[in-house]
C-alpha cells in the first residue's frame, strides 16, 4: 500500500514496495502472510525471509525493518492498515539501482518471528516491511511478490521432537499373570524411540508405585545414555525397588538437542519377588518323614501338599515330584495364596517313596520340602524298570534303615529263568537318612557272560536280565528287591540311538560311529521301485562289531545276516510302512524275549506272557525296554495263523494299525543250553485303509525271492503270482541268489546262497508289457565278503575292501568307494582293545595327491588328566540332574581341521580342536564340549528315568550362566533348578492314561504334551514386547475321537494331535493355535482317524482341507479361501485322480489302465 494509493488494491501486484522515492511525500509499506502450522511442535534453530530486490533508489545501503503485524487482506488500504508491532529485524542493503549494485536476493533473520509464532501457536503469521527512515529516498526498495517470477519465501532449520518411547522392557526372572517378575531391586530397563531427524535419543525412566503420578509415587529413576534413533537404550534404576511390591515403569525420550517427546510411554508393570516363597508342607497320614513300616497301608496313601502366604512373595506354582521323578508328577497354579493339592501313592507300591514339593515364586526363586517314607520289603529305584545299557549301569535301591548292614549285594540272572540262579555282580554301598537305607552299586553287564547254570550268554544280540539288590541285616536276615520290584535290564550290543553319543565317520556319506563303543555303522539302500502305497526297497547295513570280528565268528542269526555275506545284514524293507526291514532275534528260549533289530543294531524288545522262557510261546508279548514302550507297538505270537497259512507267526502292530507279519525261515534245533533258536523273516505287511498287503515269497532256504506290492483294486493274488510276470499293474522286487562260489579275491563274483541280483518288475510302456529289469548286482571275494555293488542301470559301482586278509580276515570294512569318488578308508585299534574305529581318511581326488584325515576318535579319556571341563564342578550352576559318569571318561573326535595332526596321544595343542562327549552311567550323552571364542562351550541335557529328554541347555545358556550374564539365583539345588530352567528348553510328557477299567492304555512318558523354549523377547498380540518370556507349546490329543477313543486296528487310543497351542509361559496370552480335524468332510472318504492324517487343519482362523480315499491317498485339497459351501468343482479345490484297472467314476479317461492302476493320473 502507498499513501497515494487511494482505493487501489495492491494484493495482486507483482511488486512489494518499501520506503519513499520523493523524500517522504509518498510512502509505501508491504505486508506478507505466511502459514506457520508446519513449525508447530518443532525446535526451530534458524529462520530467514528471502526477498528478491529488483530496484533501489541508489546503491547507498539503507535500512529496512521486519515486524510482526496484524493480518492484511485484499481490503487493506493505507487508512486501515494492520497494526505494526515492534521490529524484530533491521537490515541495510541496496540492490537493483545499477550494475554497481545489481538486483538480487536479500535475507532477513526471521527466527524471533517464527519463535513468536510457535509461542503463540499461530497457524499463520503476518509480517510488515517498512523503511527504517520513510523520509529518505535512499530507502526506496521494490521486491518481487508471490505473483512475480522471484517470489519471497521463508526458510527454517528445525529439530523435531522424538517419537513417544516404547513401553520399557526388562529381562524377567519369571512371568506370572501376564506380569514380569524380578528378584533384584535394581533392574536394567530398556526402551527405544525413533527420531524423525535421525538425532540421537536418550530416555528418562521412572519407576512408580502407582499409575497416578504424584510427588510421593516415584520409587526410582534413571537416564539412559544417548543412542541412535530407533536403537534400544538402557539404564539401571538408581534406587532399589522394595521387595514384595508391584511397580509401574514409564519412559520419556529426549533428543541430543534437548527436545523431549510430547508424551510419556505407556506403563510397564513389574513385580519384585526377591525372596523365595514359604516352604510347602507335606502331610501323608500314617507316614511321617523318615518312617518305614513292615505292613502295607490299608488304603492308598494320599499326601496333601500345601503352600501358605499371599501376595507378590507367595508361590505362583507348586511342583510335586514323586519317587525321584525328573519332571513334576503334578504341577498346579498356586495362585499366590494358600493352596493345597494331593498326590496318591498306591498301597500296592511297596518299598521306599519320596514326595518332594517345590514352591516356586514369580521370580523363579523356590523353596523345597521333602518327605521320605516306605513300607514293605526293599525296592529298586534305578535304573528304571526296562532300561537299556551297552555297559555299566548304576543300581540303587531303598529299604528300611533299621539294623541294616553297611553293604548290600547287586545280583542278576537271565530273565524268566525262575526263582533261583542269581549271580552276584557287585557290592553296593549303603547309606541311611531319615529312617531309609539307600544302596548304590554298579552292574557291569559286560561281565555277564554265563548264567548260573552255565548257559552262555550271547554278546552280539540283545539280552534281558533280571536285577535285584539284597540288603543284609544284623539280625541275620536279608531283604531282596525282586519280590517287590521285578526289575529288568536289557543289554544291547550296539550303542546307536537311545541317547548314546554318535558322530559321522568323518562324512555323513561314510556312515557313523558309536562313541560309547567305537563301533562303525554304514547303511545303503540299493534298490527302490514304486509300489501301491509307497516304494518297495531292499537295502543292507554294516556293523563293525556285528560279530567277534572274525569270519567264523560272524553271527548268522537268520537269513538277513547271511545273504549279503559276512559283515552285512539285509533289510528287505518292502514298503515304507511297517517293519519288514527289522531282523527278528528269537530269544524266547533264553530270556523269554523277541527282539526286532534295526539296521544300526537298536532293537524293540518284547517279553512273553508269564515271564517264562518257553520257546515260541504264543500270546501277546509286553514291551520290555522304554524305547519299545515309546513306540506304542504291540507284538503277538500266534501258534496257528490263518493269515500265514496256519503257520506260527509273529505280528507287530504299529500305532497306526500297520501289521507286519513274520514267519519262520528255519526251525529251532537242539535243547537245553545248546538250543539254537528258530529263524524268522518277513511274511507280509498290511497297511490301514485299502492299500493292500505287501507279501514276501521265500525259497526253501527261507530267503526272500520276491516282494509283491499291495494289489490294485480288482486284483487277486492269482493276478500277481509268486513267480512269472503276472498281470499288468503288478509290482515286484525279485531277488536272485548265487549258485556257485565263483568269486575269488582276485576276480570277485557270485557266492552260493548270497544275493546275486535284485530286479524290479513293473509295466514298461516302451515294451507294452511287464518287464523284469536287473537294478543291482553284487560281487563277492573268496571269503564271501561283498566287494562290489553295481547299479545295473547305470553301471556305477560302489566298492568295498575289508580289514585284514587270509587268516586275519575280518568282518570290518576297511574302505568304501562311492561311484566316481575318492575312497573313504577306516582304521581300527587292535582286536584286543575292542577293534574300535580310530581313524577315517579319504584318498586324494586326483592321482598323486595326498589323502586327507577326516576324523580321529578317542575313547574313555580321563577328565582329570586333560584340559577339558570337569562338568561336575560346573553343572551345579544349572542343577543338572543327569551327570557324567567319571568311570567312562569322555569321548573325543577330531575333525579334518586337526585330525591329521593328532598322534596316538592327545596333546595340549590338540584339545582346542576336539569335540567332546560326556555320558552318564547308562550311556546317555549328557554334555558336549567344543572350544570356541577362547573358552570351552558346553551343552547340557537332562533325562527322566525313562530316558526322555526333559531339559536342554545350548552353549549360549551355559556360557551365560557360568559368566553370570544370565543370573541363577538360589542356594539350594531345587532353587537353582527353577531359576536356571528359564534358559533351557523343557519338555514335558504325559502321565499314564487309563481306560474306564483303570488299565493303562498310554504309558507315561510316551507323548510330548508341552515344550517350553528358553527365555527371549516375545512380541505380544498387542504389539508390546515382553523380554525374558518363554513360549510354551501345548499339544492335546484325540479330542472328539470316535469309538470312545479306541482305534479298532490297535485296540488303543488314536494318539493324534488335535490342538496345538502356543502361549506365553505363565500367562493366558495365546500366540497361535492350530486345530486338526480327522473327520471326513465328504461321506465315503477315507477316515482321517483310521489313516492318521488330518483332514482339516486350522491355524489362527485359516483352514486348509485335504480329502483322502480309503487307501489314504490325497484326492483333493482346498485352500484357505474355501468355505463350507465350496465343493470339489469350486476354484478353491484341487483334485487328484488316480488310474484304475476298472472303470473310473471320477474321470473315465483314467479308467481301464491296469498297468498304471493306483498311480496319479490327473490333477485338476
């Protein structure tokens, strides 16, 4: 506006004018409006107004002021101009008068004005431009307006406030009721917040005793150091949080320039339980702690266990361990108040008992009460009834302490041999406490070579012993445990599986070694052809200790151990389902057992009814070892089996209803101590559904000559006969045997009675008929040992050499040469030292190169004379329950990075390259050690009495606990166990599941019901984080099962998982849930319950559906977008249609294809 402007509107003018051009007669002023909402909430550190001056009166610099003003408008004139306030900025300049001072931009400081806009929370701001001296023509200035090519603009430099801090987190010592607990008064709190400008951020953390903040509510605080934007920052509270309280923690972030967030974080709740709960009480009426009575109680003994107290310091959980259980027999929510529960000990359970109650607080501090008592005669405690061992085992028993002598006797005999025949094997030391005597001794099963009657006990097959401990008393009497505890112990000759330590023999392709025994094992599947419901296969396995190492000492216990020559055991697996590949070892006349041995020598052991030793006794056999119990399989001997041509048979029924039937290939011979048991081989495998029965045809020597797959629909046995090609659609494996001893060491060839070829017989489209094709052929040396296995289709050869020659020829492999590859070579120590595998090398891949040492093994190395960790001195930190047996030393392997440099004795320089395994008295691998990061890194594994893994620690957990980075609180073993377990993976198994009549149908320890992961940071469903929380996966079985949860095929529960839920341990927060339905969605489909396959799987509301036919084949899948109304014709469904021999109701084009019957034809 100008004084002479009259009513002219200058708001759209292209110029801003200031000052006078005629000595003050005409004066101009300009007003500018700027939006300022963008600067609100920011820390502005600089601001300037840029104007383009295109004209000045002269090049003499003159002053101009910048002031805030009232808001101008299009109606503003000189006479009604807005109020102009005090000048914030004055600047002197001149541009545009001539080339001496050309036009250009000028900058005026606007920081005070922008600050004023922030202070007053203006969303827009008006400024006035006026000459400092409105009477001086040198002050005449013209600038480009917003309508010009050079408009004015404001620039500012600002700092934005950091985002709101995340709710503080902390490492919990435990979680209960969705709240984290700690034991200590000082805690490391962690939060984080992003800064939009990337500035560093720190946080003020406050701890209050109420969310209603007042001057008295604050308990403690701390300030973190600066950290990068969005990075975690931490601090420790300055004052202790009082014990037993509930507190609330919040954080406020501030950036490096001092600008704080607009609000505090949300609250995090924390509780301090710095002392253990009050110890629980145990009351067992009639049985005070330390008591023992000779008479049985009149009724079952019901013990009441109770907690006391309430509030933060009270127990959150009550764990009860009965009779030394490794995992709680019962665990209840103690609810931080007085809580009681009961455990029942049957009156028939004669012997010593213990009830150990552990009250666990929110911070995993615990207190323990134990009550021991007993009644009746002495009883066994360890090992668990049905345990297995490959060597020594610690035996413990309890009895009354009254008049007991300080030594007891450990005795054994062959199972089922009657009431006498006990052999003394060791002296057990007796200790007494609280009225109970405990005997502990060691039974070295390797010394059990002959029974009391002179019967020689086989060393290379599993044998079951009965074991007892006898207490002697000063009165001259004795008490032996067998009358009360008829314990069995099975010696297995091969230490693979069942928790024994194993290692690859330098390379997975070269087999494995059992470190407990030094035995080498190798498996090979030579031939596979497609069958009806899976592949048919033939394979073999090698065990270097399968005999005594000599050719004459190779144990030919049946067809399987003879048809591939000494050193090999055949696996005529037939179909994928069933157990046709297991070798039957008939010990019914020795210890009353039948053993089904796997390729690595591990076995399922069943004992005949009545506990006798009658050869081939008919009836249902009971599982002896825990591994056998865990499978849930049942074994039955039938004297006249119609399904086996009325011959004697052994049938093994798996939990899914698959039945494997074995019949005799050779009758038993001899009598008494010279009896030679019958030999058995697979007869058939029948799978659930309509997949048919796989059958085995044998020659007069009992050797399998043909394996016939289950028959397609519409076929009969005459369509697929025992010889010949049969009807199109049949599928066979044919095995032929040598008839001459043509093979020599110089020119290997066939061997009489040993496998010569294996052929597949299937439909060949090129030949338009059934064709027999040789798939594998075998060549043997002059001793009958296999030296070459050839894939007849490709000509590729796998070759073997053997340890020793001539009179020293052995059944131990010396080398393995895979097709087209360099050979692996195996070296053993002397036969006198056990012929253990000691070195594995591999030839150079190119001629002239040097071989590489892949592995070197050492056995029973004493810990005391080596630098490896002494676990006994460290395992107390995490209250390890399964400790290494010092008598076994440690087992050591060196890999290719060091094996070549290690001599016959391990040196100090070698040890850092070692992989070390520790075993307990039963041979379970309980610890490992390897060197890294300048220290020994340890793992730890606890087992329950049944051999189940119940707790494991990885190297990070053990290192953290030993260094103190992962604190373990408590002084007692139970307290340390509770505290340390938060860093472990814990697995919990089922208790005995009984039917309505009280019979056990699912033995304890055979199902995983819960698994809890180590403490970590868990993201909750609402997006918050809980640090130090654990995830628990709970599996529920057989919900909604038909037939009162009794599988008609097995007579037992189905054992199928129906709900799998992941929660945050100690809370009700559910992270994920999966449900499985086994009920068919279409009538006539295969029943998922019978097939053991889920039909509908729903995870967090999203479902997939799978339909099966009665043979268990997938015929349709429906994706998660499908609804209940969707049919097979909908886009959400994918159908699979199989070829059939007859007409095909689903797709005519897939019918009448006998040669391809049961194979997939179309996917739609």
